C-alpha cells in the first residue's frame, strides 16, 4: 500500500485552514445527533458552519461521500494510519471531523485503533455522540493518551456534559467555562495554541461565531 492508494481508499484528508496539520471530515448532513440539534434554536449545532460555504462545493461533497463509504472497508484503519503518519511528520497534530461526526460504535473503535497505531501524533476528536462514547466505556474500552475526545455541549451558554470525560462548550452571553479558546482573538486561527488536543484541559470553551 502506498500513499496514493491509501488516499484514494479513504477519500483523502482535509486541511483546515485555521489549524495545524491535517484533518478528516464527513458531511455534516450525515450527523445523527447533530441533525436533530441543528433544528433547535440556540443549540450548538443551530449555526453549523459545515452546512454552508465551501462545504457545499461539489468537490467537497464528493470527498465526503467517498469517505463515508470507505469507513466499512477492511483496510480503512491501515490506510488512515499510513496517511496520518506520512502527513503528520512535520506537524504531529490531527483533527478528526472538522465537519461531520462519528457514525457508529464500530466507526469510533476504528478511530481509537488509528490513534493507538500513531502514538507520535496528537489526535483531537470533538463529538456530540455522547451515547456512543458511553457505550464504548461500558464495554470496557479505553482511550490512548494521544487521543482527546471532547463531547460538545448541547446548548450555547450551556453546561458541559457530565460523566463523559473531556468536554467543550460554547459561550456567547456567559463567561467561558474552563479554558477559553483564543482563536477569535487571533484571526480565527489556532496559532500556537494546542488546547483542544491537551488531555489535561477538562473543558475548552469556544466563543460563538
């Protein structure tokens, strides 16, 4: 297996402009919990950026469709490991789901397997699928130290989820809870900040935008 073949097999990676390194995205229209939340006023999904702009471009939609289909392939974990190791050589930080979310428990277990096989890379996975994560833990699953899974709050200015591990919130009219993401003060960019990937930061709070 070479890089070109692996790229074709998984539908490629994404390159979020505000973040260090590479990422991976699926269509936000395929979100389970998110599809319900975006219909609720003031939910953290009600102003989803991944349903507009460049995410509506034909090429992006095609890539998302290819990635969604590829998840069930037997080679998916090996392909992702090869790509992440290759593209993470210079910047060892990877963002899961700059759009979209976990599709199933099996999908999540595969992501964990990828993280375990790439110990030199820091992984960050934001998700609204708290139920999948709880089931994973109930079945005896554990996360490697290089994977920060953050369960996103349901409502803007709402409290973080409990009993799910790391979390994130969105603040608008209230104060930030825990660590406040500095992106809105530095050109909507991570800059030198790596708070989202830091497993020692319990909650990251993002300014609504």
